[in-house]
């Protein structure tokens, strides 16, 4: 067969195939079936999803760390009924769940080689106890996420779900850990996204890739510490580290750079990981599209537990989260209060300190904890070991003074924030230490005056009315 004949046959075959395709498309269309076009053939009209705010009168109560290690509702309710009523009366109440929940008689978990400082542990009964106290949603991304390994994390999540608390910030993969979690209440749908910038290396979750499975863990927000030093000091550090002269030097987890205006002590700043930041902002944007009220919560010790001022990266990050759609930012981690800012009409609580701090009541700790402090288990019971550690690291009364922040919303905006002082036992010892209660008038005044001072640099005015701090925002 010659070339012309072959081309003619090919042309006829193509026309026949085209006719069949057109006939098939016509038959599908007549049946109401539209074939899916490939992405390259479509023009997707992507638009912002409309947002409906939460109903007027909605109230949101928030506290800091829940280092709540034994069921205490009966005691707390008897000693501080007004405090419990605050938690229960809010439409949604939040706290940071900073422990593992395990039954040591049946658990398959074992302690991690590292911890967030203490191998936190509570019995399963604490979850329904907190739910009955009034808590609805909890952040779970923090430096204690994997104190008891990946299995301990998984079992904790199971207990949280069974016990009636909606938890965000951890999961079997990073996608699950970053995903918003939701609770529907009469006033609307409330979303929670939880992250942590303070964490041990093994805490970070990961997603699967190919045949490699994902890793359970936390939604971690990585930062890099950057120190500014003189050129002469940078040269010395370069020699110590064996680095090239003139280049930035990484030493002891800090990247050092030269500056013309060095400070003493060295000025340390934090640079947030751009990918982690972008992923969290996206989660907030998604939560706003599906929910009526979005809470973002960050566990954040930086620049250190002794600082009452947040690291600048946390301030910048909080602003970006609000811009992305968060209605409130709740910080915690340093075990004490930090200031409050109202940014674009939305509250930022840089740290709400502690609501409960019962680490002195642990009966069971791993051998690693004794080795961490160089103590022979035969020489000290767990409470004695913890008491000695706490007297060194957690003796400051400010660690046991905090507030319950209750915000009321009108037209989707916060109209008023009331700050109710609580006392975790500043003047008691033993089993009662770390258990929350209503602060006495003298302690309440001290707490609120501190919050006034810490919030003033952010332009926030707190008035004290009958032992309660009040922030009022002008109506639009």
C-alpha cells in the first residue's frame, strides 16, 4: 500500500473515531450526564467562602494550662462553686490539655526517652471530670504531647474523645494534627486550631510519603533562634565552631550573625519557619470558612518561662492569624500571665498562665526522671523528688496566679472581656497545691494590677471592678 492510501485510511479512521466521541457526548448530555473535564480544560471560579459570625451574646471562656492530673471536680466545686459556674455558663470553654491520659494497668505505652520536663500522667477519669466542670474544647499541641511516646499520644486522644472533650493539635499524621476541630453549640459552630512552638524533637508529627507511613505527633511551629553579636565575637564563635570566617555561625542551637550594634546580654530573636506558618494560616482560613467562630491556640514558652513579655515572633504570628480569620488567639506555656492585646477588634491573650498545676501529685514517674536529677529512687519518693524540683523551678507565686477570661460577642465582635482571678494555692502545700480556686480580694488585686501593667504596652486598658478585670470595646 502506498503512502497516500495509508494517509487516507488514517484520516477516515480519525473521522470515524471523532464521530463516535461526539455521538457519545451527545447521548450523555441528553441523559443529563456531563463528562468531567480535565483541570486544564476547566476554569475554576475560586472565590472566598462567605462567612457568618457567631450569634449575638455568645460567650467564650478561656484558661491556660490544664496540668490536671487527678479527678478534683467534687473538691473544686465545693471550694469554688462560683468559679465552676463561670466555666459552665460560657457557651464554649477552652483550656490547654497538658498531660497524657493512660491506665498503667492496661496501657501499651511506655515513657519516652525525653519528656517536656516531667512525664505528665493522669488517669482516664480526669477527662469526663473536666467535661463536667464545663470544658468543651482543648488544645493538645504542647511540649508534653509525647511524654509517653506515640502510643501514649494515641491512647490519650482516644480517652479525650470518649470523655467528651474536643481536642485539636495532635493526630496520627501532621495533616490530622493541623486540622481544625469543631463543636456545634446553639450560638454557632466553633472551630479550634492548636499549635506549639515549644516541643521536644520527637514531638513533631509527619505525613506519609509513598510507602512510608505518617508519624503521630503535634502540630509544631518551628522557630530558629538568631543571636546578634559583634564581628569580633562572631570570629571567635567561628573558630570555636570550626566555621568559615565571616559566615553565620550555628552553635548550641543558635545562629549567630554580625551586627554593628551588639547588646549585652546577646540579643536573641526568633525566626518562624515559613512553611509551618503558612500551613497554620491555611488551617485558620479553612476553619473560618466552615465555622462561625475560630479559636487559634499556641503553646509558647519563648523566650523563657521567666519572661512576662512574649517573643516578638509570637506577636507577629498572632496578628497574621487574626488577619487569616481567627476570632481569638489564646497563648499559654510560660506558666504565668502575659499581656492582652486587642488587634483589629479581636483579643490576643499572649499567655493565660495555668488553670491547674498538679505536677506535685504524681505517684508514678519513670526511672528517667530520677536519672535526670541524679537521684537514687531508694532515697526519695516521687512526691519528694517533685517537691525538690518544684522548689527550685516552680516556687514563684506568680506561677499559681491566673485568670479565667470570659469574652462576650455582639455582631461577631468582642464587646467585653471579664478577667476573673484564680489562685492555685499560692499559700498552701501538699495535695492542695496547684488546685484552682477563686482568688482572695488581696490576691485578685495583685493579679489584675499585674495584668494591667503587662497589657498597657499593647494599648489595652483594664479597669478593676469589684475584684474583676474588665476590658470594654466601643460598639461599631
